C-alpha cells in the first residue's frame, strides 16, 4: 500500500468523467488499498480515484467508527428529498467549506471488490452526503460546482469550521482563483 498525492482544484483529471472499470481484479484491489490509505492520511471520509490522478470509476468511503469500503462503477440510482448542508468540504479543495443542497435519501448501485453488484442506502447522514459527493467526483463534478453563490463558499482560517469567513473576505490570489473556477464551472 502507498499514500498517493491528492490532486487539487485546477487539475484537469478532476473535471473529466472517469472510465468504467471493466474487471474487478488485483490491480483494482491494489488501487483501493492505496486509496484507503491515502484517504486516511489526508483525514478524509471519502476519496474518488480521479482525486489521486486515476481516471477510473472507483470510490472508497470510511465513515467514523466503521470499516472502509469500496464502490466500483458507482451510480446514484435514487435520490429523494433535499437538505441544505453547511460545511461540505473536499480533499481536492483544501481550506474551504461550502453550503450546498444534497438529497435526504440516496441509493447507489455499484460493484464490490469481488465484482458482485451491491446497493448502498443512506438517509440524512454523513454517508448520504459522501455517496453523492464521491459519485460526483467520478462524473467530473466538484462540490464547488453545486454552490449557488460566492457567499456560500467559505475560506477556513484554520481547520475549524467555526472560524470560516465568507469567501468575499478573501485575501490571496489563490483564494480568488478557487472562487473564479468554482463560479465559472457551476
């Protein structure tokens, strides 16, 4: 297993729809092992293969106090209801959080590491948010694309959401570049 570097906003691999995995084999299982290690090293709860530069439809999720798992070729087959989430973030957009609308209930169809079709259901929790977030990644979509206005994107002064400031108070060019890309792609 190896920790692979996370790709950041602006990297073209994050904007391309990922390719379908044709066969769940040892190479895919090795990729999943690396992804899980990389996700935990970055202190995330989810990671999609494009985030480490691999344009495949592979996602790993690791909810607090639960075993991590992989989804191969995940597709949201049902999403119902809406809820506003304050503070969604992304390993590929470090230092920012956003207010976005996600579904209340989500059902994702995918393959597991044995190549067997599975369905994952979640409702009004972190897993529901992460499922939609990571499936977006394999479709070339970032959470900043789902933000309605610039005032819904916040720059963190530290790693604490409580210290977030609206992005309009940005002070650096890097901040401005992130906002410009987010608003031009959304």
